[in-house]
């Protein structure tokens, strides 16, 4: 079967995303389609247009498209399946086209998935060859066939879902990471001082790898997506805030129940978190009590261990609900420390089993960026450190209940 070589078509850019259009043009220029597939892009040939069609091509196509849609829906981000391109043929000959009915394919995917998966299918042409762009949106649940068979896209492969992976995806979909969402901001909208601060932290961790530019800093922090867009994590960590918009407040009471003196902190979070930790540390009493060891040596016991302060403040910023406009509130006196972080516990986390519940961070992209800067543990075991820090040495009047409220969003 021969197919006329389709010329480059300027209309491609108007119907498919830029990365898909670039891949199509690369195939026209002689690349093999499967070398351009990735986490969010797949090329599929219609079995009816194969060199040697076998069996029932329509039924085979329905199965292929169904499995691929499920695979992409269980991965992260929007994905595209381009139907009508042979992935193991180089150059224009790869464009074999399709006569498939978009509405029929949509219905088959919707009817044969659990829960029902809705995809968008758009027809377009490269030269004289008709293709279909099947857009698979970011999934809202874990998707499978009616018999529960399911997979997930990893690189260029569809990997069967294990029970653990099903649970992980289900938790992530029930607790979406707002800091992973793209924004319309540009680098010029970020705070230069905060970017410089992040650069210093990066270079302290990797002195042999200086950051080439602000863009390099952001990429290494993982706060730019594959389309070059700044993520919400970049806005939170490095973005300016409105003059009236406090993201955190510190209240200092010289005596319990007394009138507090208040200090407000605005964004960027990277600066505000460091300033808040310094404020709490400065006002703590390093010798709230003294303990005499069997050797006769006296050891000072602080009212709040430095480790507990660091973990409670850091966790309040890292794991708060960043969709809320309420500020973090740290209320401190010589005998009590209360840290309140906006947002409830993620689904699946019980307040009565915080020490035994596996870590389920709310803001994964934000946490990983701070981990890259050396400011957070990627395993997010902060509550455990709070507990052990207080066990090792808290002043006699220190109440663990106050610290326990420091991490409502572990």
C-alpha cells in the first residue's frame, strides 16, 4: 500500500499542542515516530491501515485505544495519542492515516472504563492524510477496564498497576497537590532576592555545580513543568505577595495569657520560613530547667528543643493548605508553643495514629523543591522528629499537646 508523502502543514500548530506539532514535523523530516514518544505522547497506527491487516481491525483499534487511554489517565498530566501514525516507520511514510469515527471511539472508551473516562478527540490533517488527536486529561481517579485491568504510563511504556500503586494513585487523586499546578507567571514576577537565596542554598549543597542562570535554579528545584511554565510551588516559594497579605504571624506573650506582640511575615515563603524560625529560636529559653546526671554534671534543658522548633515551623509551611488565605500562626510564651497551619489532615491520615501512619505529604512538589535546597527531608518524617526531640529534652513545663498541633497537615 502506498501513501502520498504529506507536506508540512502550517495548520498543525492550530489544532495540536506545540510539543505534538514539533514531533509531527520531526517525523516529516525523517525521524521515526517511536523515538519521539514519551510520558505524555504516543503514536498509534490504525490496524485497518497496516501493511497486513489481521482479524477485525475495528475491534483491534478499539482495544488499543482503550488500553492506551487508561494507561495515560493513570499517569500525571494531560497526554495525547495521535492515531494514524505508524510508530516504527521513519519519515512521511509513517503517516498512514485513519477513517475511525471519533464519536464511536469516545463512546467505547467511556462505556468500557471504570469509572467512566471522558476523552476529547479532534480530527486534523497533515497534508492530505487524516489523523485523530485523542486528548487524555489528567485523571481524577484510578481508571481501569470493567474487569479491573489497568496500567500506568512510565516513560514510553504502560506498566500494569500493582495494589500498592493503585492505592498511591488513589491517594494522590483524592489529595491533589496544588503546588504542582502551572501558573501564568514569568521569572520576572518572582522575587530576585528569594531566587538569589535559593541559588546560594543550591551551591552550598553542590559547590562544584554552580547555577548557570535563574532558569537553571528553577529547573533544578523542579518548579517548572515540561512546557516551561512556572508551577504554583515557584510562586509560593519565590513569589512576591501583596503588601497587605501575611502568610504567617508570630505572637509573643511574655506571660501565658498575656497580650501578645505580633510580627507579620509576607512572601516569598523561602524568606518567611527562615525568618519565623529565627524569631522563635531567639525567644526560646535554652535553660528552662537543669538536670543533674549521676556523674554530678548539670545539663541545661530548654523549654523547646531546637529540633522541635525547626520541625514544627518547617512542617507548618511545607504542609499547609496553600489554597487557604489564612496565615500560619505561631503563638509563643516562655511555657507554651502553639503552631497552627491552615488545612486539615489529608484523607487517610488519622490524628490518633500520626506516628504509625505512613507519611502522605500534601504539597509534594513544594517539599521536593525544599529537599533539593537542603531544607526538608523528602521522606517527610517531621512529626516523628518532633516527638523524639521532645522525648530527649523538653522543659518540665513544656506540653507536648502544644507541639502536636504544629503539624495538622503532616
